[in-house]
C-alpha cells in the first residue's frame, strides 16, 4: 500500500485499518480502493436483473443460435450464485474523446468480461455494505497496467484508472456429463461464456460438399454435349435442368434434417 494513502477526490489522508482495501473517505465520502501502488476510485454497477430474471435470460441464451439445439431443455442447471466481480477500468485518450478498457481484477475463466459495455453514467460510488457479496481483487493494478501495455496502450495514454465491481450471476450446468459455466451480467442481462456446447459445423459442411459435387457433375453434362453436336447439347441441357430439379429435393431435405437435429 502507498506510504500515505490520500483520497483521490479531496486529498485527505485516509488512515485505513490494517488490511482494509475498500475505504470510504471520512472527509468527502468518496469510495476508493487502496491498491499496492496507488489509491483509485471504487465504483459499483448496480444490478437491474434479479435471479429469476437471470435464469430466464440463461434459458433464452441456451435456446439461441450459438448453442447446440434444445440446450435449454437438455441442460441441467446445477447452481446459480450472485457476486460483485472486480474489474480494472481504464480510460485511455483517443484521437476523438476516450475509450474504456477492462481487465479482470480477480481470477476468472471468462475472458469475455473484458468486452463488457459499462455505461459510465451507471457507475455508482461503491458501498462497503456490499463487501459480503464482493470478490476481492487479486490482480494488482500494476499487473493490469502491464497487460494494457501489451495490448499496445502505454500507460501515458491511460488517463484514469478505477476499480469497478460488476454484478454477476454465475450459472453452472451439466450437458452430456460435462460441466459448463455461463455468466449473466446483472446490469444489462448480457450472457457470457467461453466454453459451451456449440452447434456442430461438420454436418453442414458435409451437406454443402455433397450439394456442390452433385451440381458440378450435372453441369458437366452440357459441356460434354457441346463437344458432340448441337442436339446432344440441347438434350444435355434439359437433362441437367431436370436432374438438377430432382436432386434439389433430397438435398434440401438433408439440409432441413441437419438443421432440425444439430
Ligand atoms: Zn475525500
């Protein structure tokens, strides 16, 4: 912790008790976080989604297009827990205005958290009453700044650093004997998962290849006819169109069957 921790907002000395990281300034009431290297503002994003709603959003994500068909019915949700998860929040200057970068401030397997959209206006001062539900940061600010540097953003361009706790539901579910995790961010309702039972692409690729081969062969008929004579060419064109129309039916049915099953 810095030798003398002073408030980011008013400059007063903070005098935290030993080990205290989340501090409210006695002079001005600002919520701050005392990192090893410096004191930063501490925000919280307030949830708008309760657990029942979050479960509904999870089911909708499972029924959506990214996941394997009928995952909402085939998966068994085992647990749902609520926590405020810490993110380092960096503002960096851009040619036009600024951009926000996020880096998880605690261990997580969900790297998608970096792509959360945090509406700046919705960030509230952190309230220490939330401590019981908050995950403590384990990634030091310095390490997060180093990560930003690796992303090509030197720290001179970072004009503001803050700690933000975001409300998250963590759902664990079973599918085909495998355990998976999906997060529902409880301010916007966004679903996030790194690993999930995805739609298989192979059957579509096989059906596409069969279709391509069938029509390529049919297209060779007129070419062969052209090499013989005019009437053979006319006959070959008709044959090609006729067989093409006939072949389209089972090929279409194959595609529809795959879409229904996968
Ligand atoms: Zn203050």
